[in-house]
């Protein structure tokens, strides 16, 4: 006997979520606070008196009292069980009709391919552990047979609500040395003594004490890459919401220590080319100290640990950046990521998810992340269930244009 319930309490929701392997942070009930421009609720499917599936639902409102429902990287259930999938879908459909939603969209965290980056690029046969792609064909068939329509396999980074290709680092290693040795030379050479000798240190914070430094680094990255990420209020909301589950990593340099290192190296160095490089860096360091001070934050990344306590646990790295106005040649962003990976390894997490890349593997994000020898998760993408065929057609064909018009009209009020 199945029963679908809306607005279940957080304690009941978390009881299921904590034990659900590979639960994404976007199905943590706290994610609704981050996406506060959507309304939200928690729902669950019961078999008899036992929960067999849950979801955080994000609900977006449109003019004419229309709505759409989105389950970000959800819903969460055993997708190999056709009964669970069909019953959950049935519950979603009934609720969508009740609130006048014309669409239910899901994008479950299921991969159709799970291979190392070099296998994707060079077609090398490198053994890769499989967790996200197990029985993917059966899961897809169950979703389709339950009433969802697949939206295709586009490769572009921003083709869907969430990226289809994600680069994740395998943290299931015996120790730090094994993890470090799994990275490519152009990454691990910048970790450890290289940074320490040059006055670079690393900080991890769970609060907003380094928020200004973090935002300065992100702003520098936005300007350099011609992109727009998030503002200070957004990052503060993340830190305030997730608290001890949010990890803000910052690399900082003490310029005086770097200057001292360079002066000593110049004296003892016999190689004229290397001595010349150190002299150039010394001039640069003195100039940068005058402009930015002795202590400078150079790179940053923000990670959220997963809601599940058991099974496969994947940490999500949401944002990262580098203050390249100072000492970009030290590659502190690389060292900082490795520092954070080792931190997560020691806390027994399974993967570090560095986020989306383009499926062509020709974007700058792919070039940045490939040095860590990542596993690429090619997700199944989005599925839509049309509740009102007319409005679904209009939304599918003209959604972008209508949204722009709506924003203009709303701004005039």
C-alpha cells in the first residue's frame, strides 16, 4: 500500500536522507534557503509505514497563476524499482494538478557514463570504479515508462538546469600519498614544500570571517573570465545556512616571507636563468606588497559536504577563484584544491565534485580540472512530465523570451 505525502517534517525527511547513498546537497532541505526565489516543500512516498522515497520540491511561479515543479538532482528513491518510480511520479502528478503546475522536471543524479577524463579524451582503457552509472539503462527505462519525457543529451555546459558533465575526484584512497600520486605532475608539484617555502598558508573556515577575502577573489575571477557568479549576500547565505557543513578554503601569502625566500635563492643560485627569474619575482613582490600589503588572500574555494551519513558521500565544490593580480605564477589555487581534497579524504568522504564542464572538453574548466585526474560523470540529464500540454508547449518554445518580458514588466511595477 503506497501513500504520497506533501509537507512532511524535516526530521522524518532527514531520517531517510541520512541513509541514502549518493544524496546530493540539492536534496538537502537547507538547499531551499539558498534558492529562496523559489517556494519549496518536502514530500515522501511511503510503502505501508516506511519511507521509500523523498524529494525537496522547488516551485516557481509564473503569471496567470501557473507554476512549475523542479526536483533538483532528484527525486531520491531506488530507480531500479519500477513500483517506487511509478508511485512517486503519480504523487508528483497529482500534486502538480492541485497547484496548477504545468510541468514537473527532474534530473536524477544517475550517470550514463563514468570514466576517467583521459578515457573520455584519449579513449584509454583505465579502470574506473562505478557507482553512479550502475543499472543506468534500467533506471532510464523506469523513468520513461512512468510518464517522463527525456530532454536529450546535449553537451553544452549551460544546456540544462544542471551540468550534464561533472568532474569528480576519487577520494577513496588509502592515504594522502596515494591521493597525491593520483594527480598529474603539473598539479602535485605546486603542493606542500613549494608553497610553504614561499610563505603561503591555507585556512579553512565555517563562518563568514573571510567572506570579504573570498568575494574579492571571486570578483577578480569574474572580471578576468568575463563571467558573472554570485554576490556577497549569496555566499553569506550559504555559510549561514550550512554552518559546519560549509567549508570555505582560502590560501594566503605573507609577502615578507616570500621576499626572504627569493633573496636567499638569488644568493645561492648558480643557474643564471633561474636567478634572473627570482630577481623578477623579487621586484614583483616588493611592488605587490606596496599595493596590497603584506598578507594577501590569493585563491579560494567553497565546498558543501553531503547530507547522507552512510554509503557513497560526495562533497560539492560550488565556487572557486584566484586573485591573479598577485603572484599568479605560484599556482596557489592548485595547491589549495589539493589541500581541501586531502582534508575531505581524512574525513572519509568518497568524492570531491568540482562541478560542471562542457561535454566537448574544450572549455577552460576542463583544462583547469584535468590536472587532478578526475572521473567524469556524464549524467542522464533532464526529464519533463507535462501536466498541461498547452502551457508546456508555450514554455518549451518561448520560455526564455517570456521570462525576459516578465522580468521587464515586474521591474516596472
